[in-house]
């Protein structure tokens, strides 16, 4: 075979390998992005539960101390 034909064949093979690598990489990135979105949603749910629990505990402590809900200012919760 002519050297140019060999080079063209090798080039086509490398391009096919590159295309396959890019597709695999894109699929992996999409899977990781989906996993990240799921973890972020779980984190937000956990934060909401903690906030709800802390708010409930604050109200319970205020009532246990004989104070009304409006008698005490609640410090903001930084999560």
C-alpha cells in the first residue's frame, strides 16, 4: 500500500478512538452530574429537616422555660 493510504488509515483509526473516548467521557460526566444533583437534593432535604428540628426544639425550650414563642428572638441557623 501507498504510505499516504497507511497514514490515512492510521489517522481514521485514531479519530475513531478519539470519538469513542469523547463519548465515554461525556457519558461519565453526565452520570457524575446526575449523581451530584441527587446528592445536592439530599443535602437540601437534610438541611430542611435540621432547620425544622432546631425550630421545634427552640419552641419546646421556650415553652419549658415558661416563655411564649414571641418572647425570645431566635438566632439564625447557619448550615
